[in-house]
């Protein structure tokens, strides 16, 4: 048996917004020609009609840069008729008796139409080139994201699956110490996997503009302690120095975003500094701003790489695996939502230092209780 498919032709329809945009283009185009004509007509005794022709031609060129082809062509024809009717003798008639004036009119009409079409075509080519460039950037971003996902998500998943399989198949043969080691590997891989997923979700929130601040009073000393507890499993041989500043007020910030900012900065220092490095954390309150500083005594950043540090998916060349290159770009995006800033600089004869500042409301605990 044979099947037949009937293709139904659906008439092309334009949305209300598209129709409104088209009407606006026609109205603005004609209005521009009309006002330029009134201006020139009011000064007809001072300026030659040839100058009027140039001014009208400039108007057509301006419209060609801004609008679609049909309003531009209408403007070209309309302006040529106005030039003939109001400025070329005999006035207030479309009849032209002088051969020179007739030539001027024909040349004006041809130049106006050709200029309109060419300008529109040039703009169309530029738009296509820009669209092509944006598509290439999107494809490049997609490939970078895919490469990042293929490694950064697959590695911890493989670790978890492998450890679980070993526990299930050889549980009776494994010593208690070996089982504990496998469980620790599962824990580390789970934390790494969760961090990568959180970074991807946070980047998605930034890209789609869905980020909304939920500010509340925040004890930054307590928040930093919570972050340090979360990342304890990746601390390894590093030393983290943090002395709580008990003189700090409460800051009105988005606690969730601030925790992500601090966690990404500390994790970045732990991942990309040599073993046995020291990470120093300082929190201050200066000039109505929350100030958070993370520094290390590692190798620092190459000076030429510092401007690139906050780009998406950027990672220093020849660095070890363990990151997707999203952490610092997320930090910058979250700080921008707070109207905050971040700076990166090398410490002389030492490592790198990140400094974030966020303008914020403050309140000391006693004042908040009285409120």
C-alpha cells in the first residue's frame, strides 16, 4: 500500500507588533521628508533648490540606514515629487519646462533610489556577517561547554561508579580501612560533581538574566565557617588561615550568592596552588563596603593572563585538571548583581590576591535587636 501526504499551505501572517513596526517606519520616513521640505521651503529665498535636493537626498540616506527597503523606496519617490512640486519651476506643478531642471530631477530620482537600495543591501550584508559571527561564537561556546562537561562531570561519576562497584562486589574481602578509603573517594567525587553542576546552573542563571537578589542580614564570620566546613574534603595538604573579625557589623546581602562567591574563590585557591600552600582569608568593613580578601603564597598569575582570569571557561595553561573555568566568571557575575567589584593582583615575592568589595547596608547586632 502506498501512503499519500498532502501538504497544506499556510498563509504567511504578520504579528501585530510587526505590523506596528512597519507602520511606524513609513510614518517616520514620510515625516522626516515632510519636515525637511518645510524647512527648505521656508528658506527658499535664501537657498538654491539644488541645495534642497542635497538635503532631501541626505534624508533618504538616513532613512536607508535605519529602516527596511519599502519605506526607503517610498521616501525616495516621495522626496523627488516634493522636489519637483515645491522647488523646481514652475512651482506647484509636476511639469518641468527647463531641460537642465528635468535632468536634475531624473538624476535625483535615480541617485535616491540607487542610494536607498545600496545602503539597505550593505546594512543587510553587515547584519548577516554579524549573525554569522554570533553563531560561530555560540558554537564555540557550546563546544567548550561540551568538552568541559565531558571531562569534569564524567571523571567524578566514573569515580563514584567504580568505588560503588568495588564495594558491592568485594565487600566481604575488603578491610574496614579500604572500605573507608573508598567511601572517602565517593564523598570527594560527589562534592566535585555537585560543585560542577552548581556552577553550570549558576552560569545559566547569569546568562538568562533570571538572577534576583534576596537580601537579608548576614553574619559573614559564620558564613565563612560554613563554607570552610563544606570544602574540608578538598583542603588536602593546604593550610587555611582565617581569624574571625568580631568587630564586623551585619551586612545586608544575598547570603546564598555571597556563599557561592566565597566558596568559588577559596576553592580556586585550593585547586590551583601547590601542595602545602597557605590560603589567607581576611574580612573587613571599609567605607560602607563589605571587603573580602583571599590570598595565597603560591606561584601567582602570569601578568598577561590576569585580564583573562574572569572569562568564561578560561583556565591557566598547563594547570592540573579539576575545574571547568566557570568559577571566577560566576563570582564576577554575582558581584555585578550586588554592584560589587573584584580585583586580582600578584603579591610581591608570593602568590595571588583576590579582593572583592560590595557596597551594602550594615547594622550592628545591638541596633538590629532594638529594631
